C-alpha cells in the first residue's frame, strides 16, 4: 500500500507489461507511484521501484509472507541491503516470536565497512527475539565528505527454537492447520557422494575458483561415516583414486590437496564422467564397501 497526504492507496496485481506501462506513465508526469515486481526466476526475490512527486511525503508499506526453511539446524532470513544512496533514517527492525522458545539468535552483517557490524543490536528473551540496525549518515558514508553509501551487502539473521521429544507444534489459522515437527538427535544416515566437477575452459576465472572453494567447504562438512569420490572432466575425465573412500581426516586432507590443483582447460564432455560415477557407485555396492543403510548421490 502507499499512503499519500493521509490517504492510503492499496496496490493491485496486474500483468507485468500493463503494470510497467502504468508506472512509467505516472513517472513521466511526475506523479508519485510504486511498482513491485519479481526479480529473476524465483518468486521470493523482488524489486521495488518508487517515484515521489516534488514536495510530497509518502509512506510505502509492503506486506508479504515467506516460509523460513530450517537448514543445518537453524532458520535463516536474508535481507539484501542496497539503497544506492544515503538515507536519513535507515532502519531494519526484526521481531521474532516462537512459542517453543528461541535457543539462539545470531546476526551476520556483511558490508564493505566493518564499522557497520558494530551498529547491530540484538536481544533475546525466552520466546521473543529482536534485531535492530540503525546506521547514522556518518556511518553510511564511504568517506567523510562524499555522498556514496557503504550500505551494499547482506543482512543475515540465524536462529533456532528449543526442541524436545514431543510431537512438535500445531498452528491453526482460518480453519486450516499445519503440523511442525523436527525431532532432535536423529541418527545421521551415511552418505556416499561422487563429486563430478567441470574444469573445462568455460570454467576459467571466478567460476573455477568458486567451485573449488565450495568443494573444499563441503569436504570439511563431511562425516567420517560418509564415503566420497571425485571425478573431474573437460573433454576427457580423471578420477581421484578411482574408487570411493571413507571420509576420514587423512582422506579428506588428501582430497583437499587434489582439489586445490584443479585448473580450467579443454573442451566439455559430461557424458563419460557421469557414466563413470554410476559405475563407481554400482561397483562399491556390489563389493559391499558401503554401509547398507546409506544414501548415494552424484
């Protein structure tokens, strides 16, 4: 909704082209207008564009629902911060309420200027958590006398709720209910993972560097009961050790040394390395080298 001169105008859902045309017409006439549209392919990412007429003060309010998924033992909310200008009264306020009680609350503010992280305030009291971020104009500036802003980054909030051996919690709204349950201390199922890594010439530069960094992080997170193998490919393929190995500290360390040597070159042929990965998994299962109760993936 948009509140202008004490009057609230509720937004309408329209086709993309029609909404864009109406917004541009309002802008060309110097009128106050706003448009919210999906960004990219994902529905949970959107762009907000606004135009404010001269001497007008307007309040924009955007209300939406987002399902927070629990991943690796925590809920995460990410706010992209990039106003592209200095803002007199910039503020992020996040209020969290969980009936089960909040077990922890962390904030990771990733901005070019380290000083901005110290502006974050958080509090936790049983079932309620609060996070606030209110940088002053001085703290927003890139330099003392310039008008460029340091507010360009991610504002991430992580938390989890207390979990016990109960049946979880039930929410009832408008005659519908949803049952939330995530038992704690479940036995982890061993994983058998074959990493098939493209290192052809098209991966050169940032792509290859980010792929290697991601693989190193994944190897660090593997459990000792897991098994893994690595296949790299360009127009041909190469298998590290030609078998699946248990994710012991020694094997993980050796694999990380190998990953750091992966360089981009050559053409691309993904068929043969995928067939090789299937062959490795089938052979390991036939030879009973993998746990019976395990999950295999490529």
